[in-house]
């Protein structure tokens, strides 16, 4: 089990993102030669887990205080980060087995010939780096699971990538058709570019493939400084060998000028995106718009993962529980307060200074919300459903008026109320007090 300092570092992994055939693997190995960085060429399961956690949280919290998540009051962020730390434990504890296997005689090929997973016994390797190219599509989910994560986007010329993918059989895989090769580049690079725009340069560093080839040391120094690590000369070892490429040596003119008006749409689209990224820091769509696009893409992907059968079963189960609840334990309101609210004055003041209402109930469902004059309030329901409390914005009771208080559960459809709250003018309170005093004196 990692120590506290190991956990702090392990929760800040580095992800190499970009299109296929953009040196994502070799840069993972290069940075992985750092004494404090453990290389994982491709994981594939980490991004999948990060995406699935939202759905798992939704499933686990549907029953509110009747579930572990509800009873423990776990937030979505706490839920995700916990599983991120679990992944860290798995990866770090697996390091000795990975090293033993990598150093065995049965595991030896041209990609690992000059690469060491472990430089010395003294190397701490407190954090890890993942070179799975598909991570490009799931940056938002990975950031939610690892709030301290860093991403390095390698941008390579689309014609070079397409040529490599179209000749992928040289690397033991299947060749891509030309259109699929260019569209694959566009999809992956656009995902990276949107993430850059949304999350900013403090989270994602973009480097060019040409810079890796022309000046590897300067490029590695940039990457390590961005990740918060000192430069280590051992990181240059993998880059001394020829960067793996399955593409032909002569691919023709790969300049932007020669391809931006190509007859094929997929070539034009790829080079238009490439030109935008080469000419400026990003897409220039604005950070908020880019973040919303990241969220939209994630929701769309998550919807595609959900099983209609599972959703139907959950819906039927929820419906059954709701029917039983309505028959056996209907919502009842036993009282509410405070009753004497003075317009513009604090009441039932909470530790943070805000006002609050309380409603004594029986069988309040976990999602019950207090509405005041049609405004849903920030509401909490006790674990047994016997008390419902809500924070009241000061503007609602700033002036004398009559407000309707309603309790509403979206899941069960139960509604209790309305009950009338009437903030009293200050002078009316003083008048009431005066009459009470006079009644006692007489």
C-alpha cells in the first residue's frame, strides 16, 4: 500500500494524448525513464473506469439515504477520487511484477531493447504515465478522477499520420483506408484541442512531433517542467533510437499549403484543423463553450454505453419501491417552523450565517425538496425521513408578504402543503409585544 507521499504523487498521473502514430508510445517510454515516473505504454481500462464512474454513482445514489452513498453523503468528486486512488494502488503495487516480466527473456523486442522499466532500486517511481492514445477522448472523465493529472498532447502532421496508418500492416496491424485514416486523426486531435481550450495550458501541454525529432532534449525538458519534475538525462535513451514509424519514407508534399485545398473533404478538414492549431494556441471558441462541448461529448458517449435492459430493470424496481412506499408509508407533515419570522431579520441562523426552515415529517422520501413560493430550496432530509430542513435565501423574507411552503418529491410524486409563511413587519412585532406586556400589567 503506498505511503502518504506516494498517494499524493500517484494521484497526479501524466497522460500522453494525441492521434495514433504520433509518438505517444515513445514519449511515454522516454518520460518513464525518469526516476520518479513509472511508464505504462497503454492501459485502456483507466479511461473506461473514469467514464463509468458517473453511471455507477447515479445507480448507487438513487435510493438516497437508503444507500451507502446517501448514508455516507459521498459527493461525486469523492466517489471518483476514491477509485482513482484505488487505481494508483493497483498500478504501484503491480510494479515489481511488471518489471520482472519486462526483464524476463520471453519479453524482448525492438521496442523495449534499450528501455529499462527500473533504473535502480533507489528510484522512487511515485507517479505513473499512461500513453493510451484513446485517452484523448476522455480527458474530462480522467480529470474528474484525477484532479491533479497532467496531459501532454503530441500534434503530428495529418498526412504523416495517415500515411503511417495506411501502411499499418508494417507494424503488425491492419491498414487503414485513406478516408478512415484522416478522419481518425481529425477525431482524436479535435478531442485534444477541445480539451486544451476548456482546461487551459496549466492542465494540457501541446508539443509538436517535429520538435521531438529535431530537439528531443529541449522537448523533454518542457514536458518534465510542465509535470513538475526535474530533467533527467536517462529520459533521452528511448529517443536515441529511430522513432517507430510504419509509414513510407516518401509521402509527397505534406505542407498545409499543398493540402488545404485537396479534392477530398477528409483531407481538407484535417489540414484546416491542423492549420488552426499551428497558427494559434487553440480553437478560439472560448473556454466556457469548449467546456460545454466536452460535457456534451461525454454525455453522448455515456448514453451510448447504457443498456436499455438495465435501465428498464432499474425503472421497474424503482417504480415498485415507490408504489410500496406510497401505500405503506405516505408522507405526513407534523409541524414546521420557525413560525415567528420577522421580515428582513435573521431566523433559525445556521453556522454559516444563513436562515433555515425545518419541517417535522413522517416518511419523507430521500429526494423531498422544500419549495417556498415555487422556489426550490437547498434541502436536506434526515436518514429516517422524520425531519426536512432547507436554507432560505434572505431575499424571500426581506419584506412582509405571504409565502406558500410546499414539500415535493419528484420520484414518488408526493406533495404536502401548501402552508402559509407570513414574514411580519418589525413594527407589528413591537406592537404585539407591547400588547402582551400591557395585558400582563393590567
